C-alpha cells in the first residue's frame, strides 16, 4: 500500500513538473511568435514608407528614427545616441563643454529643466528648476526627446538660442535668449560662515569632485570648523562613483551608501563605505527640487546613517534610476538604457518620489543669491540648525 502511494506521489509530481514545463514552454513560444508578428509589422511599415513616402528616405534615417522612438518610449532617460550625442555625454562628465548650461529631462512628455548649472548662461539668465521648455528658437518641443532638445541647445560659444518656458504656478510664457559659452564646472566651492561653520557647495558630481572635496574637508578639520553645511541645491547629479566617493568621506566604514536593484533579484548591488570617516561633525544638507540623481544618493546616505545630520529646503527632484551606456558599433552609436533603480540605505526608492527635507524652508523670489546668508533664507536657517546640532552633540 505504502509503495503504491509513493509511486502515485512521484507520478503526480512528475506530471505537475511536465505540465508546468509545457505551460512555460508554450508561453515562451507564444511570446516568441508575437515578437515575430511585431517584427513583421515593422518591416511592412518600413517597406511602405520606402515605397510610398513623397520623397526618397535613407534606410539609416528610418532605422535611427525607429530606434530613437523605441528607447524614448521606455522612460525619460533611455535614449538611442548617434555618434555626436555619445561624444557630448562623455564631455559632460569631464566637466567642460559648450552650450547654455542646464540639465534637462522629459517630464509628463514635456522638456523640463532639472537644474541650471551655476554661473552658466542659463543660470545668469534666470532659468529655474521646473521650467517647461515649450519652444526652442520658435520650434515647438512637442514630441522632442531629451537628446534632440539638448542638441538644439548646444552650440558654439558666442551663438545664441531663444527658449520659451512655462514656469511652475503660472500660465505666462517667458521668452529667454541665451548666449552659449564654454561651460566650465568647478564642482566644489567652499567658504567659512559665521559661528565657525563650514560651507561647501557641490554644483555637480564630476571626475574630480571627490578629490576636491577631500582637500576642503581636510582644511576645515585643520581650522577646527565645528559644523558643516553641504549645499546640493540645483545640483542635477553626475557620476555615481563621485557620489559614492563623497558619501564615503562622511560615513563610518562599512555603512551602506546606496543599493541598486535591477530587473532580477540577483542583480542587486550594494555600495558600502570602504575608507575611514574624514568628517565626523554635524552636517546640514541643503536640497531643493533641482537636487537630482547623485545629489539624492548623497542626501539619502548621510540622512539615513548619521544622527547629527539634518536636511533642509525643498523636496528633491526624484531622479533615481541607473543608466548604462552601451556601445553598439564602431561608428560611435550607443544606447543609454535604464537598467536599475537607486534605493537609500533605509530601502526607499528615490525615482519619481524624491526626498522630503527634515525641515521645509521655501526660498522667496527676492532671495536668489545662493551662498550669502543675508540674501539666502534657506542658508540662514541652515546656519541656525548647524549651531543647534553642534550644541546637541558636544
């Protein structure tokens, strides 16, 4: 009897396995057949356009257009890059390029300013984070992807470009003419504020950001600075490695900085501090809706791990995805593809949500000179909070 039951159980398990296998195989075959049908549809449309369009069209133009559409349909950050666009992306991370100086993205289908780069033509002309660019040189940006808009904004030093923007909380269209220049990004700026508080402003996360910050922090330690204000307002991000280097200087060894989760559970990658903590005194981090990507990684890492840390300002932009640049061909074409999302040490996904500050402080329109306590409401409040943190942690 026992033997018969055992045979029945084994037979049932084998049947279940085979049934599951057959269902899985059947589904895979069905998906494959559907893919072939869609590829056939694509080829049919390609042939129709080649034969029927009013003027002859190069195959390359049609294929490039299809690839751009494919990648841009995924999210605002994935893109098919022609050789020139690939070169521009590499120039940005080196810290010098020609253009108007602003980080843009596609938000709700509209080209939107993440943040103007400090001291750039866009910054000096009053372009603000959240501005929606509806025209470039009189041409509508409707249907334009980020890279197409970026290429229209880029150009030789001394040439001009006019943008029409729709600012948040207003229906008035503002026209701004920008004269392009060489954008040199000095990513780390510092000074000493009243009450012996150090001030560091990081404008972007570039190749030299980590080493430049290390130099400043060592100087502050030698000068017995009692607390620090880390200003990440209007910082659109940059290199992941630079964000990790910066976080590493503020956190004890072994603390988690950020984790990255891809499509599969096994794709999870955790970045933790590898070096000894360089700065162990109170920190107040200034953030706003122009703080994005690498800025949000640093903000999350310090806030989740440090007791003597406060964030102050406005909610960050919410750009927390990882893009991989994949080279396609020897001609320089590549794709920028979203492969994962960032998570703070406490497990919060940044993308689409942003980080709410511990202390919300609006920035009045009259207070536009960032870095001057008498004309910067948020910085003035940050000095007060830094003093309180110092006294509480003496």
